[in-house]
C-alpha cells in the first residue's frame, strides 16, 4: 500500500454515505470550480441523497463545478434508462441543479467512438484535470469500466465488459439486457486525478476489497492501480471491511 492510500471504516452504509458527502462538500468549499467525476452504480446512491439534502438546505452549490462522466454503455442513447448519464441526471445532477453546460458526457450513439473518447480526454485537459473522483469497486476489481487486463496507463477508450460485470449489472436493469460494450475513462486518466474517493459497501465486496488492498499492482485486478494514484481515501463500511483483519 502506498503512503497516499488511506482506509477509513464507517459503521454502516448511512455513515459511509454521510462521510462521502462531507468530503464532496469540503472539496467544493475549498475549490468551488472543482472538476468532478462520480460513478453510477448502487454504492454512491446514499451519497447522492446526502448531497441533494445538503443542496436543499443551502449547504452546497454546484454552480461553478464541472463534471465528467466516468463511463457509459456504447450504443445506448441518452433517452434509454440504461444510459448512465441519464442515471446520473435522475439520481444526482437534476436534484442539485448541476449546470448541464458544465458537464461532459459520452455521446454513446456516436459512430466514431475513438474520436469521442479523445474529445472527453480533451475536455478533462482543457478543464485543468480531475480534482475529485468518487469511484465504486466492481465485483472483479474493475474501476469504471476498466476490466481485468486493462493497461495501468490506459486512456479513455471503448471496452468490452467482462462476464462478471455483465452479470452483476443485470440487477440494475431487470429484464433488459446489459449492453456488452462500454466507453470509460482509462486507468491512466484516473491516475492523474488529484483526489480519489473509493466507496465500498456490503459483505459481498469484502473479499475483493481485501484482495485489492493487499495485492501489488496487478493488471488482472484493475483497482490495484489505486496504489499509484496521488491521494486516495478508501471509505468502506464495516461489512465491506470484514475481511481486512485488525
Ligand atoms: C459505474 C462504474 C462501476 C461501479 C462498480 C460498482 O459507473 O463505474 O465501476 O462503480 O461496478 O457498482 P455498485 O456500486 O453497483 O456495486
């Protein structure tokens, strides 16, 4: 583990969500024009609720912030409920009146995905880099849609989703199939972020969290790339931390 990776354990999911929201609020107090990246998935939902409540109470403003989409499904248009920017809007952006002009999303129905990925990289560069990214941990150790085998210095690109990811994402979409291809910020792109918050909740993640924190850099386990990121806080609840020992 690097000296820049800190582990913080919270009693339960509610406490984890509150702690995550506090860190986002502090980030925006210190730098109101922060450039943010937020994962979708189930884990950040509690944090989004906390941020929406803080916004309602006038404790946070996203007026000057910007946001880059972490990942999305290739070929799934914005109107489709499975589109991840659509998810981010429903659960977060619209609830805090995040200015959409300050967001960069993947144009998932493009016929030129390579150029689209380059455009997102350019947005990140032009906005001065990522200040804070809040990520989740995949059941197979993926980060964003960086699946096992991803190069640690990979850039934003089109990827084929791993079977384990397709299986675990099925719970989001009920009867609808999980799209097989994604667009994702690369591990090298994420490694340049100034701060990273990794949220991990629930006993089902205990084994993979232990593996990620105790393994050296390993492309078969993409989240081990976190060991090279400059400033990482892993926020886990007690259940997720269950295999870490004392
Ligand atoms: C979603 C994403 C994924 C999830 C991960 C954990 O945008 O990038 O890497 O963060 O699969 O998902 P949950 O939180 O649903 O367990």
